[in-house]
C-alpha cells in the first residue's frame, strides 16, 4: 500500500489519545451511592462480585467474537439484579462510572500534533472499541484536550468491535471519504493495525510502551503487514510521516 498524505486521520482512544493505567471498580460504584435507591439494597461488595463474574463471561463470550455490550445494557442489568434504581440519566451514569474509576492523561506530544494537523487541514476523528457512548467519550476527551475532533464512533453504537469492518465503515460513511484517503493510528496490533488494513486504510501503529490494564488479543507484526504500515513511538514522528 503506497503511503500518501491523508485527508483524515482516525485515532483510537485508549492508550492512543489518553493513557488510562488503572480501573478502580470500587471507586466507580462508591461514586453512585448517593444516586442509588433504595439504600438498603446497596451492597458494593456484592455488586463488585457480580460485576466481575459478568465481565469474565462477557470477555470470553462476547469480546472474543468482536461483539460489544454497551455500558447502558450492563448497568441496567446490574441495577435490576439488586432491585435498584438510579436517579441520574444514563449519560451522567456513564461519565460518573468511567471518570470515577479511571484517571487519564494525555499522551506526550499529542496536543502539538493535533494543532499541526489542523493547521495543515487534515481532519481528525476517533474510532474506538468501548462500551461507553460517543457522547460520554466526547466529554472525556474534552476534559483533557482543547482540540475538537470532528466526530467519534464507538463500538457501543456499531455492535461489532474492531477489527471487524463495520465500525470503520461507519466512520468512513460519516467522513464522506474513501478508505485510501485516511490513516488510522492505534496502539493495538490486532484491532487497530489489522482492522485498518482490512478496510484499506493506512495503519500507523503507536508503540508508546505504555502499559494497559485490560487484556488484549495476542498479536505480532507480520512480514506481510510491515510494508503496509508505519510505526511511531512518539507523536512527533507522526508529523514526520507527512510530506
């Protein structure tokens, strides 16, 4: 695949735009205590136990088959299992859960790179495997970056996760561009590099060396993939790839 300057660069979210090192489930549930009713049904330890067991099954049965389960479905099921209700709208529930559990930081060099891409007229957007909605992800990103990404596509809204083609096709449909006019930057070889190649986008593997708290599919760069992609370790190197 010949490399040409893109009209648009799509970014993965986790460990690509923002680094999220840990996820504290107890902190998430404890943040909900003022909003859950009736109070006598709130048992954080039991909620965590059920949540862990459910997530383990989801990982084995859904995620391994590239099927996403939305936070809304998961959270409503959890509330039903404990005969609880929550007095917050679902978008506020998403944000409270996510932001309480998971601190984040911007990856080095990203703000400057986004400014330069904007200066060059290269559009930017996000394609992410995540159970949260695009609205909550926008709020998350806006809390950390001044740059306004054009749009966000999440697997919670496309049902199937990367590396399946559908989430990429939805992003292309929103962009009005062809796959060969776009690059995709992500840190996961299987989902990001493999998924982008599968639809004809030019992949850029962001190998930052940052740790990841969730389990990934094992994958390596193959001899077939290597000539069709680029690798960066810092965002300044992304700009070096442009003519």
